[in-house]
C-alpha cells in the first residue's frame, strides 16, 4: 500500500473546469448571499439612522457564515484570512492588520456615530468576507455618505463645493485604486508577471491622482509605506500557494490593495483610516500560432467577485437626507410642474453606466415631459432634465420580451450632478425597463410618443443595435428576466443561473476548458472553433477532399472500400490509397505524405490543362492499415512538411468499421486501438459491419460502449461492409463533416498540440503482431479450411500469447492449377471469404499509401498474413505445413521378427497344401513324419516365410527408389 494523498493534493487543488463550475454554482452563491445580508443590515438601519450601528452587527452574517464553515476544520493549523468590518478611523493600519489575522473581538466594537475623526460620524467602512472552505475572498470600501448633490429640482445653480472634502478625496482615491487594481489584473493575466502588475498598478494610481489633482499629491500615491499591493494564489481550500514570476499557475488568484492611514485634509495631523479593495480572479492563457509562424497569447480573465458591488454609498448625513426630502416633495407634487406633467410615476426600473463601479441598481423611475427623476434607497435621487440631454436613444430589440433600454447622453458639464458610481467617460446614463412591468407598459403608452414628437430637443430615436459596451449588462438583465418568466417546463441548471449573474462566465469556461488540458499552441485559423465562437471554415473549392476509412483487422473495411470505389461519381476523380494485401510493415507517415504530394502535383498539372467546365473534382480515399490509429493518419496529413501541399488537402470525413463479433478479445476487453479509432472529435461515422438485425444483443452492447466513447458520432449499419443506403454514403463521403467547429474543438481538448505534431498516439496493449509468410507450392484447400476452423478453439485467455485473430492471403490450391485465390478469415466471428484473385496493373511505388506494392513478378507466389498476439514465425510455418501433402517417408525392410501373427497365418493358409518334403504326410489335421514327429505348420514354413520377406523387401526397395528419384521440396525452401 502507498499513500498518494500528498502527491495528489496539488492536482486536486488546481482549478479545472469542474472545480470552477462547483465554485460558481455552489460556493459563490452562498458567499454572495452572506454579502447581501451584510449590506441589508445597513439598509435596514438607514431609515432610522446609522449612528448606533456597530461593527459586529454589520459583520454578523459574514462571521456566522465563516465560523459555521470552520466547525470541522482545525483553524489554528491553517493559514487563513478572517472576515471583518471596520469603521472610519478604526480601520487604521495596526487594527486592520490584526483584523485580517485574528479578527475583531466583541470587546472592541465601535459604533458608526463615534468611529470618525474626533469621535464624529465616519466617512466609510472597510469590509472583508472569506469563504471558510474555499478560495473566495472579497474586500470592499463602502461610504456612509454619498457625497452626491442632485440637480436642483427647483432650478438654480446649486452648491457643488465638495472637491476638497475628506469624503471626496476618499471617494476618488478608492475609485482610482479600483481602476489601478483591475488594470494590474489584466496585465498579470496576460504576462503572469507579478512585478509588471505591481508596477502598472502604482503607475496607474499615481497617474490618476495627478490627473484628478488630489490634494494628497502623487507622493502619497507612489509611497510604498502607505500602499500595499499583492497578488497571491490560493488552492481550492483557500491555502496560499506560491507564484513563480512569469509562469502560469492553475490556481485562483487574489489581488489586494490596501491604502493605509489616509491623511485628512479637513483635520490636520489626523487620519481618516484605510481603504481596502480585494478581488478573486482566475486567468486563462492560450498560446496562438499565427500564420507567419510567430506566436501570440489569447487570454481571458474572470473576476469571480465582480458582481459584488464595488461601490456603495448610503445617503445618511443630514445634508443627504435634506436633499432627498426636497426631491421627495417634488415627485409627490400633483399636476403640472416645470418639468411638465408626470408620464411614469415611480415605477420600478434599473439604472447603470459603463463605469466599472456600476451594477444595475433598482429604484423608482419618474418620467416627466421634460426630465427624468430616479429615486434610489441608498444613494438618493438622480435628477436629469432634458435641457442637459444631448441624445435620447431607445432600444427594445423589436420584441416585447426583450429588456428595453433608455440610453441618455448628457452634456459633459452634467456629470458632477451624478453619483460617483454613475459617472462615465462617455457621458451616458442608461435606464432599463423590464418587460411586463408597469414602467415598461407606461413608457410605450405614455412616454415614447411624446418624446418622439416633442419640440424640445433632443427627440427620442429608436436604436437598431445595442452599443458594444452595454451588451453584457443587458444580457445579465435579460437572463434574469428569462429565468423568472421562462417556460415552467424548462429546467434551469445552476450553471445557467451562474452565467446569468457573472459576466462573460460562459466564454471564460469555454476558454479555460482548452487551456486546462495543456500549454500547446493552437493555430490561429482554428482559434474561433476551439473557443466555441462563430467559425468560418473557409472556401475549399480547389482543395483535394480526403475520405479516411479505418478499422482493426477483420472489421470488413476492405469490403467497404471496394463498395465505395465501385460507386461511380461522374463529378469526381477518385484515387484510392490502401495497403497491399501482404503489407505488414505498419503505418508510414513519410510514405503517405509522399503519395499525397504526387497526387496534388498531378492534380495541379491536370487542372492547368483542363477547362473549368470539364474539370472533375479530385477525391482521395485512404484505408488505414492494420491497427493504425486514426490520429496518426490525420496528423500526417495536417502536418505535411510542405505547407503548400498541406493547404491543398482537406479531410472531409473519417469513418471507422467495427464488427460487433470481432471487438472483444475476452468478455468486455476490447482489441487495442479499437476505441481510439472511435474517439470523439476524430471520427464522424462508426459503421457496424455485422449483427445488423433489429434488437441484436451483440450490436446493442457495442453501440452502448461506442456511445460512451463518442456520444456525437453517427452509427451506421452495413453488413460485411456493404453499405446500401444513400444517406449513409453521403455521410461517409461528406466534404465538411471533419472540419465542423465542434469536431475541431474536441480534437484539441483530447489531444492538445496534435496539429503541431507534438502528440503521440501511444502503443498497443497487448502488443499485436503481423507476420507475412511467402511460399511457392500450392496448398490443399480442405486442409487449409480445416486448420482455419480450428483457430477459435485454440484461443487462450489473458495474456492471449500466440492467439491468431485474423488470417488473410493469396494462395494457389493443388486442384486449381495456376489460378490464385484470395481469402480472409476472422477467428472470433467465424467469417471466411474466398474469392478468385484479380490481376490489377501495378501502380508506381509512390501511389502506395502505406507501403510497397508487391512486384508483378511475384504474382505467382503465395502468401499468408497472420494477425495475433506475440506470434512466432516458426510455429506459423508448422501451421502452414499442415496445409499441404506431407513428404512420403521411406519404408523399413521387413524381417522375420517384424512379421505379424496375421501375416504368418496368411502365409500358412497360402501354402498349407503345398507339396511336402520326402518322409512327410498330412493326416487331415497335422503334418506327420515317418519318424513319428507331428506339427501343425507346414514343414517348409521357414522357406515360405523367407520367400515372403524377400518379395516384400523387393517392393519396399522399389518404393524407396521411387521416393529417392522424386524431388520433394519443403513449403518454405528457397
């Protein structure tokens, strides 16, 4: 016994597609639920005031989730993070560091009202949640005041003097920190360099601080004393794993930015506390081989915690509450206002922008003839008069079941009246209306006609296409609507729910599925197909279409090849490449490539001479030899050493012949390479060549096995390889089935690097051997057939050594003169076919696909090919010698002692009445002498025996002389 758990731990801890699916469908929803509970704790207290809210009460959902998950783990032995919530100045560096490693005790539990500078109301809180039994970690900084001044509903300039307040600086510093971290994540995903990512983060943060002219100056933004940034890796249990600079790591990563002890502008020598931002992300890098031979990197990044709000602010200060009440009084006014009459009165809608901070926020939507008011429970109101709008677009996808978007382009000067998370560089604010809602119906009935015909600019214009940057948010809202209002019979899987919440999850999973199987390059032309993106196979009018037939010996692929070549196609010119009947040398890549080169060269010359109307399309049919893996043939064609020749070749379809009665060596132990020849992505059709009757148990067992190996393959029936249905012929001779995008993707997932010649098909187990024995004398037909019939009874169990599974050959029989017969015998199925050998013109050596063709001067020779496990040539020769008349053996000369009793009796019977010598007489029962002697045998019996022996020896000597005169030759004598 050997404990391999330690060695396997690193493999199990890697994030493969299955682990990723478990993360996003099991751990992440639970993690998000606890985070929403934390935010809800603040939402509940917002109406009555946040002053009495404590850190422990807000953090309670995060702590309960964390502690419950750790009940079965020994916390002291693990290097794990802790969840926490810290208010304002209580988030100073020392306390924040202690909270990360040991958490916050109940005795140290400040409240919101006293956690700010000088015991006043704080500007923010930092919070972190940790998955107790997983790798997910997220940290955010949220604010207790929005700092947002809505546009005055009563008109006027308003007061915007907020740029140099502590809240404004903290807001901008946090936002620029988010941008810097996200930029650093993208750099790391592309380069795998922690140093480059760190440099980019600091440079971005410094540049943004200088651009926004923050009073802190760029010195603070570039100081390593106040700023801590790190990217680390964690395994599936949340334990830290070391990262190697510049090398890909198959683990989740955590990017964390900490801005410690930010100095106050309003209160000198005081600090506002710290800012924290953490994201958990996964990267996927794919090496791409360009057409010019150079390589590039196609990368994708999935931020698992992206859908958790990066920015939240609560309008909790007195000024915030005052402005919210002013807007609240305005929207409650009845009748005509200076924005006109109300068209939509406080119905539910969503607002978002292209800002990285923004997620769709739900609130109450008010639409007037000359403006929009959006009231949100957290950050307060957004007031957007039409006088500050430049464009108004409306998108509904021409369908009543599509989420509608009101796309407002506002003037550049209006951004300052918007909440920070709704400000965007493109000056666009988007309102989303869900189908079947009151807001959706009211917009079509009340608003659309008014805004399209209004004299006030701008008029609403219908948008036919959605801007690219809003597609993923629209898809998220649309997916949420579809899941809620979809068909009751439709089963929504957890993965579908996750894809509706996490942006670009589906694309990333598809990308990660490819990169998780290896680091091999993918040709640029196949990249779209490999990544499950729209794929254009291109135009193959001038290419030579190749059809490949494969199968193990005894699968009747030879019969199928003959059937296809007999199907005349007037519009095609066919060339068949198949091994000679006596070929046993195995697949030869170079020989096949040379043959294809000759075919392409000849085709080009022929095309140059023929007119376009009379030109036939060139087709090539390749039959693989013996147990050749389809992979080896495809790789030989795709990796042709001459790129020009390779671009002129296209594999149309690959078909494999399988005989249900010749598939299992014993029980359910299949022949080597049989399942490899049916692999997904490599084979389009599997042709069952026996047991084709309906409800045949042998066929059912085999088809069930093949479906488990290749669920998307076409299963055809062709008894003994004789295909009769036209649709089946069309599938086998398809010109594009092999280059379908799903086939391309499956090939790269199963054999990464195959198109570059960097993948090996492996060896056969058990090892199969083919031996060809050639001889000149004819065989005895009856003797040969009897020997073939006894093969099945001679099969042995594992390890199958010496078993003969197929026998084929071309022989002359003693009763057939010079006519040759080709035969094929399959041991397990009992199939035996004998046909007169046909004489074909001998093609040039280059046209042999997989080996040399027997020369014409050897056509009078016999040969037999044996296929089996570890066969021995000397034993096979003895097997064949039993199929001819044996050489006569010389007879031994007779002696008196060698005579049998019967022979002696016959001699006596023949001579018992012969003349007696003198002095003897016969009394009727005995021979009596004059001296009185009596005997039962003739007195001259010895003489008769000698005469018999002499005569027999003369015949023997004549027989032996004839044997010596006749020249007998052994079957395998040269």
